């Protein structure tokens, strides 16, 4: 059965807000409701069509009343936060991720009209470490990099989703495990990280990274909403890019440092409210993460428009990032260093 009345959570964020606007302009949907504790961005409000915004907290049991009174048949859970771009209150975010998901799924279970659930999850559930497989599949073990981080929240959330599937086998459930999002307007940890003039890296490591353009993430959520696409799917662009390649493409200066020093740098960046450089992110930058997207293409039926490199280049161009040192200045600097070194050697003779 096609979706008719859709509820989208997390519409105060970029992805949820854009999805609300996209669905709100779909004439085949009778009603589209967006819920969050904060309203969508002004750009979304101006183009959300017939969609409507309801200020509601999914951590509150009253979310069940919203779903039942509106006769919602499709729920898109897009409010989960995996890696906040900037420093945030861990307790509040965990409550939304875990308690909010529990309340929302309980409401879905009790409502006989709900027949479809779409969940935005993350590939961070696989973790990242020296013994990780070169490529993760949807059947890989879920081993978050820490026992208390945001990736651990996602593992718990997916556990609740599987529980709901057992209790309501009539539901069509789609779980999309997104790789790290990147794009011109996306505010994520990596977007802030690669915008730093000097980018700290771990000495001796050059992680392979696979990225997902926000346009592809939005398209996957929309397709799962409008069509029945049950299952768990890795979602990411084709190809990989190494950390050092990404830094060069962004025109940044790489600063390799001992692994033991990275947490201290992370605390400084977090304290300066620049970027939330968590332990999960440090391990990702150490070991990288690559997933197999065959199931997305063959079973789900979606071929990402943006490769990893194209998505990253679009981020660089859209943000207007300019090289910290352009070619001419860098050549001049290298020349001056060479002259100074030669002069110093001549003086010692």
C-alpha cells in the first residue's frame, strides 16, 4: 500500500527539514506532518508545500496521541544524532536517541494504522578498529568504537527497531545505515574538521574514507517513504578517499601528531566549540570505514548519484574553501627554506 499520511521526526535538522519540504510538495500524499522541539529552518518553511509543523518532543508519551489522532500510516524517524558537529549536551542527545526512539516505536506499535517505519541509522554501528574487515556488509557484527558514545546509541536504537519488527511483523521497516554525510550546506563533524586551516591527523595512519552526499541520503529516505523497501541497507557513495587526499583536495595543511596527543587536541577543539572531536571520530580517522552498498543498488534499487570524491569536491566548492597556502606562496616558501638551509650549511663550513 502506498503511503498516505506521513510523520517525519527531526525536521529541525537539515536532513529532516529537507525531507519534510520534499514530501510536502508531493500531491500523492494526503498529509505530511513534521515534528521536532525546534521549527524547521526558514528556507524549509518557505517551500514546505502542504506539509505542517507540530512542535512535539518524541521523548514525551504524547507523541502517541499525535500519531493516532492524525491517523498516520508512515513514520520516518530522522531525528537521531550520531556525531553532533559541535559540542553538545551528551545527556540530552542520548535521551533523544534512546528514550525518544523507545517512545516513538511504542507509539507505532500501539497504532494499528501505522504500517511503515523508515529509520535513519548510521554505519558507525560497525565501529572502526585494527581488526575491522576491509569492507563491512549489512550482516557484519555491530561493534561501536566506545561503550558510551553516539554510535552505541545507534546500536541500541536498532535493537529496539528489531524488537518492534518481532512484535509487529505486519510493519514494513526500512533501516538506512548512512555513512558520514558531506555536502555544501551540511554541518557535520567532518565538514568542520576539513574546514580547519591546520588539520590534525594521527601519525602513521592514513584512513580510507567513504562518504555520502546529503542529496543521496535525502533521496533514499524519500524513496523508502513512498515505496515499500523493507530491510537494512548500507548507504554511501561509490569509491573511497584517503584522509591525506581529502586534506589536500580541501587545500588544508596536515599536522600529523602522535596518537596519544590527539585526545588532548580534541579536548581543545571541543572546548573552543569548534568541533566535537569524540573518541569515535578519532578511531574513524585512525582506521577508516568502508561499506558494501550492493544491497542498496540491487535490492533497494537506488544508485547513488555522487561518488565519494564527487561528494567531497562538491563540499569543498560549496563551502568556498580556498587553499591555506596557494601554489605560488607554497613555492616561494619552499624556495626560502631551501635558501636558508643552503646558507646555513655554507656558514658551518
